[in-house]
C-alpha cells in the first residue's frame, strides 16, 4: 500500500501574497486614521475658538470696550481643558494651546478697544485653517491669515475656495479673527 505524502504548509508564493495583502490593508487603514485625526483636530480647534469667543462675550457683556482682554481676563469663563496650566479662575497673561501645537491668544484692539482679536499661531495646516475659517468666519468682522484677507468689514460667510487659497499660501502665518 502506497501512501502519498502531502505538504500542509504555505508555499513561498502564497505567503508573499498574504503579506502583500496585509500591507495594502495596513496602508489603507493608516490613510483613514490620518483623516480621522485631522478631522478630530479641526473639530477641537473649532470648539476651542467657539468657547473663547463665548468667554469673551460673557466677560465683556456689559462693557463698552475690550480693554484689558487677555487669556487671564476670560480664564474663569473658559472650560477647564482650555485654561492655561495651573489656572484657577485667573492666570498670568498666557495663551491657550491649539490642538495643532500652536497657541491661541486674545487681545482687545482698535480705536477705543472696541474690537477683539482671536489669533491662532502656526503650526496650523491649510485644511484646518480653511475648515475653521469657513465654519466660524461668518460671525466675525474680519478674517485673515497673514496679509491674505478672507473678508473685511462684513459679517458674510467665507467661501471655501477663498479660505483654501488664503490658508494654503500662508502656512507659517497666524490666522486672525476680528470681532466686535
């Protein structure tokens, strides 16, 4: 009686195909994760700017000007995760950390300090900048990145193409929102 002997393992070609397929799946997952991460940071930045805007408007609700506006002046109105380190209500003049690693500062400005500025410093990637400008820009009087003004003296929404062009051309410059 003759018994045939069968190999029960993978051939080198089969093993290579499995490894190649696994690498393709990993690459697809990494690209998807990068998109999720970018969307998350953009959402965090929009939430931070919105919370800062609300804190400014709460602190200065009955004021005629934004004299003395700094992060420490509005700190008690900020969510705990946005307050500068070791801040319990009032802080030394400081900044709020941007989800992208830069800083967010606030100041009063203009004649009689009747305007305020929220400034987000670099690093701020073009897509995060454009997303923030298009989603939040309509509620500010002026929005610019460096010398590229996306809108001035209006409360109109910012078109996506305008925001994208301004944000892409000025990657190392801050994004500024001017409110009244």
